[in-house]
C-alpha cells in the first residue's frame, strides 16, 4: 500500500506524485523522490523496481521479509533492513522496514508493524537546510526514529529485571522467578538480534569507508551508532545480570533447602526424644519402681517436657530453629 | 556414478557429452562443461582429474570425504566442500558435496546423500542471462540450494527446543528434559560445524578479494553469506538457550526438592506429634488419673486430632503443605 | 551555571572574561579560553555554542546527558564525555562531565555531581611550561583528575569483596553473602561501563592517529590510558572473583547441607533405635520372661543406652556427628 | 643418537654420509642433506650446529626440550617444534620432534618418543618429483605424518566420551562419571596445547607471507593446516560436550536426589501412620470399648493395613513411589 | 640505594663510576653505562633523571611503583616495568623492577624484592661478544632472568592443584578443597596480571616494529616471548582446571548427598518397620490370641528381625546401603 510519494528540490517539498511520474523527477538535478510503502504487494514492488532500477536480490529480500538487519551496497545505491519493535503486554512483536536509497531517491517499505513515520517526514520538511543533503539525510532521520523507539523497550525490560531481583531475595517465589528470568532471557535475545547487526550497519554508515550517499552526514550516523552502542551495552548488562540472577536463585534455593533441612532435623529430634522417653515408660517390666510413685506420671511428663525444652533451646542457639 | 555431463554456450544448453568428449568443449570460447557425479569411484575421479587438470590434493579430499566445509584456491580453479544435511526421525545424516570449478568447467561430486540437485540445473537452464555468467553462477546456484535446505532443520530443532521448554516448567519430566536437551546440544553442535565454516567460505566468495571466478556475481554470494549469518545466529541462540535451559532445569529441580523436603518435614511433624501423645498415654504409670476418666479416651483422641489439625493448619499457612 | 571563564596566553592567566568577550580573545594568537560550567541551562549552552561554533549534535548530547563515555571529533574540535563517580554509603552516584575542546578553547560542563575541579585549574596555572601546550594539556589535566578519582572506589569495592570472602568460609551468613555478592556485581557492572569506554577514548587520544589537538602531549594521555588499563584489570579481577565466589558459596551450601543431612540421619538413627527397643518391651505378650526379672528394667535401660552409645560412637567415627 | 644422514640430488637419494662429510654436500647445487637424530646428546647437537650453522637459541631449545609447538625463522632457515602423541592404556605420553630446515638441509631431532619416521623417508624417496622440491617438502612430509597420528587419539577420546555419555543417563555410576569426565578434560587440555599452536604454525607455513623455504608447496601445508583445523574443531567440541556433561551429571544427581527424597517421604509417611494408629490403641485408658470387642484386634489390623494401603496408592499415583 | 654503576666499552667492563661521572662516559662512542638501584629514594631518581635525561612521567611511575608490567617508548629511550615474584609458604610477594634504557645507558630500579641480579651482570660480562650489542642485550638478560624465575612458581601452583585434585576424589575434605581452590584461583589471578601484560611487552620488543634499541637482538626477545607464552598457557590451563574442579566438587557433593539420603532413608525404613510391628503387639486389645501363646514373644522378635533383615537385604541390593 502506497503511503505517500513526494518529490523534493533543494530541501523543499516540490509536489506529491503518482508512481508513474517518478521517472520525470529523477532526471531533474537537485531533486529527489521519497516514497513510503506499507506491506507492499509484489506488484507495487515490481513497479518501483523498474522506476528506480532496484537490484533484483534486494527486492526479493524486501518481498520475503524475515531478514536480519543489514546494509547492502549495490553500486551507488544501498539497501537497508531494520527491525521495528513493539513490546506490549509482555509480548514482543517484530516488524521490518526495508529502505532502498540512491543518489536521487529513497524508498521505505514497512512490514507487519503499526509504527508509522509521518513524524519523520514532517520534521525533515521543517529543516530544509538538512533535508537538502538529500536521501542520505532522510535515511538518517528514519534510522534515528527507529533506534529511538528501542529505548522504551530496554527500559521496560530493565524494570522487569528489577522487579524479579526484588523478589529473588524475599524468597517467596522461587519457581516463578526462574520462569520470569527465562522469559526475560528470551526477550533480550530477540532484542540482541535486532540491535547488534544494526549497530554494525550504523558503524559502516558512519565510517570513512561507508557509502558515498552518506558521506556528508557521517557525524549524524555516528550519533545513531552511539545510541546503538549504548543500547547494546544495556542489553549485555541485562543478559549478564540474568545469568547471575539464575545462579543466585539456585544458591538461595540451596540455602533455603539447608534451612528446611535443619528445621526438619530439629523438630524430628524433639519429637523423637519425647517418643523414646514415653516408649521407655510404656515398657511392661514388672519392677519399674517409678511407675508406682504417686508423682511418677507428672514427673515423667516434666522430664519429657524438659528434654524437649532443652533440645529446643539448643537448636535455637545453633540457629536450626 | 555419473549423473550428467552437459556443455553450455552463452547460457544455453549445447549438448550432453560423454566424459571423453569433454576436452573438445573446454577449448571452445564462451563454452563451459557442467558435470555431476554421485558417490564417485576412484576411477571416475581420476578420469575427470586428467580431463580438467584438477589438483591432486583436492581430488584426494574428494575421494576420502569427511572434510570440513572449506574453499581452496588452486590458481584460477577453486575447490569447495559443503555438507548436505538430512534430519529425519531425530537422526541427523551428513552427506557431502565437493565442487571443483574453473573458468570453463564445474564438477560436483555428491557423497552419501539422497539429496539431488536436478532442480538447480533446470532453474539455471531457465535463466540463460544468468547462466551465461559461467561456472561461477552455477556454483552460486548449487550453494544457494544447499544452504536453503538447512533452514527446515533449524526450524525443526527450534520446535524441539520449544517443546522441551514447555515441559521444563510443567515439572513432570525432569530427567527426560535433560536427556533431550543434551541430545539437542549434540545435534546443534553438528549443525554449527556444518554452517560456521561454510559461512566463512561464502564470506570469502563475496568479498572483493575473493576468487576471480566469482567476481561478477559477488552480490549473489553476499546473499548466500547473509543466509548463513542468519542460520548461524539462530544456531547460537539455540545453543545459548539450551545452556540456560539446563541451568533452569537444575534450579527447578532444587526448588522442587525444597518443596518435597517441606512436605516431608510437615507430615513427619504431624505424625510424630500423634505418636508422641499416644506414647505418653501408653505409659504404665499407676497414677495417671485421666486414664480412669470415662471420657479420657475420646478426649485423648480429640487432643491428638486437634494437635495434628493445629500443625496441619500452621504448615498450610507457611506454605509447607 | 558559569563557574569561571578565563583567557590564557603562553601558559599564563591573562584575565577573567564575561562570556560575551570570548570572541575577542579567540582571535589572539597564542591565546586560549577555558570555560567551566555546571549543570548548564539550555540558554548557556546555546550562547557558548555560537561563541565557540560548537557542533549541534555535541551540544545536544551535553544538554540531554546520559551519554556513555566517548570521544567525538568534529573537524579540529573534539567532544569528550566522562563519568564522575561518587561512591558513598554503598550507593553509587554517577555524574557526567562533557568537554568541548578546540585549538583555542576548552569548555567543560559538569552535570549532577558535587565534584569540582578547582584544583586542576590551580595546578595548571602553577605549571605554565605545560599549560602553554594549550587546550590539549587542560584536557589531559581534567581527564587525569577524573580518572584518579576512580581509584578510591575500586579500593572500596575490593575491600567489600574481601569482607564477603572472609564470611564465605565462616559459613554463617549464606544468604547475606549472596545478596552482597549480587549487589557488588551490580556496582562493578556500572563501574565497567564507566571505565571501559573511557579506556578506549584514552587509547585514541594517545595513539599516533589521535586528534591533532593532543599530538604534542600523547605521552601524557598514554599515562592516563595506562591508569585506566590498570583500573579495568582490577574490575575484571573483581568480576571474575565474584563469579567464583558465587559458585563457591553454592558449593559450601551443598557441603553444609550434606553435613546437616548426616547429623539428621545420625540422630534419627539413635532415637529410632531407642524407640524400637522400648517398643519391643512394651509389647503385651504374656510370656516375656525378662519382664518378670527384678533387674529386667535396669538391664533394658542399659541395653537401650548401650545401643544408642554404640551408634553414637560409630556415627562419630565416620564423621556424621 | 644418529638415525641416518643422507644426501639427495634432484629428488634422488645420492648417498649415506658421515656427519663430517656434510659440509661437502651442502655446497653442491641442487643437493640437500637430510639428517635424523633421536634423543640427541649435547655433543651431537653441537657438531651439527657447526655443520649447518644453526642458531644458538634454536639449538638450546632443542637441547632442553619441553617447548610448545612453534615456528621460528632465523633468516632463511626455520626451526619447528612439534609434539608426538602416544595414547596408550589411558595414559598420554608426549614426545617432541624438533626440525631445523634451511635451503639445503633438513635436520630432525626426536625426543622421548618411540614413534619413528622411516615410512616418511621411504615415501619421499618413492616420489622424486616431489622430493626435488627440497627440504620444504620433507618438512611437509614429516609434519603430515605427525598430524596424521593425532587422529587416532582424537577418535579414542571421542569413544571415551561416548562411553561416559551412555552411563550418564543410566544413572548408576555418578561418581565414576565425574572422575572420568575430569580425567578426559585433563587429557583434552593437553591435546589442545599440542594442536592449537601447531595449527598456527601450519597457518603461517601456508600463507603468502610464510617462509621462502615453503613457498612452492604452500598448497600442501594448507592441507596440513586444514587437518589441524579439523582436529581442533573436534577438540573444541569434546571440551564443550564435557562441560555440558558435567552440568548434566549434576542435574541428574539433583533429579535423582528428589526421587530418593520422595520415596523416603512416602515410606516414612506409611510407617508413621501405622505407628501412630498402633500407639493410639496402645494407650492405657480404662474406657476404650473397642479394646473389649472380640473383633477389635483384627479390625484394628485391617484399619492399619487399609490406612497404609491408602497412602501407598496415593503416593504411587503422584509418582513418589 | 645504589647497587652498582659501571661503564662498558665494546662489551668489556671499563670501570666502576660515581653517579656524577656518568655524563663523561655517555659521550664516548661505543660506550654505555649500566646502573643498578634498589628501593631508590626520590633524590637518587632525580639525580639519575638529570644525568640520563629521563622522561618525567617514567620517573614518576618508577617512584610511585604499583604499576602494571608495561613498555613505554619516549623517543629513542624505553621504560619497562616488570614484576618480581616470590612465592614462599603459600604467600605471594610482588616486587617490581623498573628499567630505563637508552642508546648508551641502562638503569634498573628494583623495589620491594629480595631478588638480586648480580648473576645477570656476571653472565653478561662473561659474554663480551653479546654484551657489545649494548643496553638492548642487557635489557634482554634482565628480562630473561625475571621470566625464568616465574617458572618455579608455576610449578608450585601446579603441584598445589594436583594435591587438591587427589583429595577431591577421595571425598574427605569437601570444604577445605573449596577453600584451597579459591585461594589458588586468587594466586593464579595475580600471576595472570604479572604475566599477560609482560607477554605483550615481549611481543612488542621482538616484533619488527619494536624499539630500535632492540632491533639487532629480536631473536632473543622472541625467545623470552616464547617463554611467556608457555607460562601464560600454563596459567590458563590452571585457571580452567580450577573452574572444572570447583564444578566437580559441587557434583561430588551432590552425589554424596544422594548417598547419605539413601542411607538415611534405608535405616529410617528399617527402624520404622520394627517400631510399627512392636507398636501393633503393644496394643491393648483383649482378644489378641498371639499374645497368649507361649512362643508368641520369640516369634514376634523373629518376625521383627526377619522384617528388618528383609528390608536390609533389599536396600543393600538396590545400593542404598
């Protein structure tokens, strides 16, 4: 579905075009065309392929989707794949945006995502001194917008981790902690695959040996690269912390297990002492003088009680109870 | 066993040949010969070695098999080893395909695998504008076919992992989970050894310093390289997830162990209380007035019952039962 | 908030300036301006941006803060971000200092930190032969001061680790050890993110391909780099030791658990023996001759005592008690 | 001990020499001398040092032994250290072979190993077209022989690992598994130190910047390099599998522990129930009507039996028995 | 404290000097001065700084000490820091040696170490053909001596590890094993920080792009580098083995715990059976015919004995006892 298709000259919006008119504007010097598609059909892609003379393999990739973030150069043109991230209700939804850019055109195709980029176009049009840098700047603006939208997801995952951390040391929710850590690990792995290759892409775009198309705005791509490095560092920290948390959870489980064992041992000992004493006075020997005493029974009860009390205090002192 | 042996000129099929005729066509400009063998005998290899002037070490490798995926350059010719993967009924079967390619010939030898490549030849013959790029393009087509067949195996292993994950948190199949995770680890390790070196090969073929033979179709090899990077990333994710799952399984085992200990402790306590009380009233002291009371017995039973109930409720409340 | 703004000529303090006068001094040969701000407002930054012709992206970064340590070159000027570390009462507070430096100016902006750098200015003014090297030397002096302040934090964390280590082997504080190790891991991770990227920055500044601004004092930056390598090595050691300590804590938990189990088993056995014997003599068989003996009871008590003693000694010998 | 010392010309054996005659043949064009020593004494080495003008440090290394595999270039000459591996009855024996090679000589010194290389000399002499490549080819032949002898050791270690794996899941030999895994880890670590540096050596010999001596037979060294990469990959797989196996063994131990705990809990519960019931009817209350009933006893026994049966079935159903 | 200060010419000892005379000899061609200090005071360093024109930062480093091993080039001069290792009675003592070397001087400052280097000077003076290579060779001789003294420490640590390994599988000293492994890990970490950076230093000194000062004796530094690689590999092996040993110790703990649990369960079962049976015959039912039989009691004892025996044999058979 075509979202819009506009020609720009010297940083200013010239006119909205039909796809068929694109060819006329591509020849005009100082002019470039910016096309945005959404969930493009095969026909739409084929039409634009012939208009812009896109490379067959890039168009195929855009059509099939499920690419990893990457940058491919075909002569002077470049093809970029980025992931769009939506994290809602604990579910992570991945969309894709494919961008074809050449000296006089930029074409973005967004797939399976509700995130739109109207704001980027508006911002670009408000800054003609930057927009006149051409498609390279539009590419930067899109990339910056995509990357900026990763930050809230990172923040959410960090909060999730902090919530789990709080529970780990309260020792109430052992199993659910593990489940949540495992689920978090899965999510952060997805995020890693979204961010790490894109970081490489941004690195290439900002380096001196990057594509000519972006030569004059490398400082801007360096800024995006920097954001991605920061996100990537956060991801690595979260991953590392998850690993430690899983280990710590195991350790705490073991410590708790020790405590349960000790209490079990202590109570078992106390009851066993009572039972053994009662058993002794329950024996049927004929000559057991204490059985005949008037105060035998209360004394026996007292003895049992004192034995238990003694054990109880002892266990309390060594910390088993 | 010779599968077929065909000469091509300017991207079009010229004629099927006997092995002995190969020499005649190698001299013709714009012509190349494409030979496919299967489980080749020593004699067949020797014959083709002299026809194509293959390097002795490469032929030896092809004969012995059990190579790791690799690319070797002998002057203008190259020798490539790839693995063919068949994953059926939980068993992983590894075949090999050895490809010798030079400026005017391409020879593929398939070993210990039922996977054929008739479709590749057909597709190539349907696209003469690409096939006229020569043996380099045929090499790409074969490699692309080999790599595309890795994807279903990855998908199967991912499903296996997901199945195991589901069971881990239901806590029913501790030991079988571990066995399955271990088996999966073994399979994914095999896959890693199939994919990682091939990724390197594809990287070399698509780089500027790659063999001359593939110089004009580097974009295509970059595409294959990209697929392999994607597969490799999936493999790494699965490996990492398996490690985490093994750890998690251990943690869950520890947590479950705690719960069993607690229940053991709780029930042991309840019964021990009953036994101790009964033991006390079973003592043979002469002066135990409650033994003479008419309602002594029911009261004793009640006492025992209440003591047990009290403990039961208490244990229930602290979550041990 | 402006802290101060001074012009220097040939290493000597010339005069204190108002921000508006800066332009006059930038033109004077052999003269440079050193401005220090604290928690700068947007207006202050904008004013200085136009005075020094700072790059928009750098100013934005300085305004937003929350950057990772980095070095960015904009033509002849450079922009550096460093973290200021305050570790007090177990809480780690991160401030930031942003430095803009060009051939004839240096501007530092300190954010969210109570650490001031008056001492640096004083020291610089006392060494005119070094200060006349220009803004590069000031940059070095600031960086050296920032890095020197990291050492006490490292020392504190190392002491914390040593304290925990002492407790690990006394086996008294299992759970609190884990909590403290986990908290320490978190702190050291923060420190790692403070130091590692800054090490890279110092590496670039001291290398032959570093910015021209620092060309004549590379030996000094190499010294800072060296300090950071040392800090980084300490951090890695602490991280590694924490991992080992967590593992060791788990192991000790398991060993302690074994000991508790053994003691539990031993005492359970001793009491169970007593109870079983008492139970036997509590049976109501008519013909139990020992029940009639005069010394039956004392002998029975002795038997029970000896059985328990035998078990006690045995358990003692095999180390279960 | 001198094994043999032969001069070759144009790939053909010329004559056997005494050490003193070596000098005469070194001057002859197209001629090279191949000397093999075994557990050389200091005197032998000194003599050959002066004959071939070997570098002092290399001779010292050869004399002291206990080197790691390495390649050192001294001008046009090279010095190579490789390990000889004998794996017999679970014991790993490491010998060394030191090779000095120059444009017109090759000298091998074998230490502490019973492996001889007669076969290599014979094979070389049977292939004069290769042998006339000079000492570089002899070096290749020796290296190829050394590396080929690593494969059986790898195979043995892989079988050992498979044996252990089979036992891990039969759960009978927990401790012996761990011991065997640990021993295997030790052996594989030795192997790693034998193979990894040698792989580097072979890599250098086969690269374009390798020693001139081997320039014309780089394809052959690439082959050796390839074998070493394969061995190295196997080693890494074994190491990784051992780690996983140790973890898995721990997990299985935990699972088994759970099962033992459950069975312990179940049987303890059953017996405790019987004991508690018997205790109740063993109380000495005067008014316990059921004690007077004629069928009281059998009914009591039945009650106890049913209670135990009920518990037994319940435990069976939840999988504790 | 000055140890000695000698001038050499063409590899031969010229004369012992006072520090003030140094200047006279520095000018003489073919002559160099070798000064050795120990725990130098600030004044001594300042004096030598002006004599040799040492760089301020290097002198500061030498004065403060606590540097990591490093190599710094200041023009034609170099500054090297190495650690001196004394391992005695399980305590690791770290000293430092700082070496300043230039085209015509070498100055070594030893700190906090009792290790002296008289032997190095003697050996150098005995080999004038090597000593005439100048300060570079002296540097090599010192470095070689320092590195050679690391080997015994490595050997001691390896023996410690082997001792611990022996105990791990005898299962007697669980906790002390862990403590010793932890202590060993700490020591090996120190060693790693001593060796790894020095290896880098030696690598630089032996490379083609190393300092001019050492250009003619690179083969010698390569030898030192090789020794350090070997030490470093040993360190890595020990570290890796410690990790495995800690894991193995945990596993063995778990296995032992299982065995204790099983024995506990078995004995608990046996006694519980006896108690339950005795309890039944201790019930006070009127009509319990077996109580009246003459052989009731012995039969009961027999029954109890047989029940216990049956359980004992059964537990023995399944390996729980």
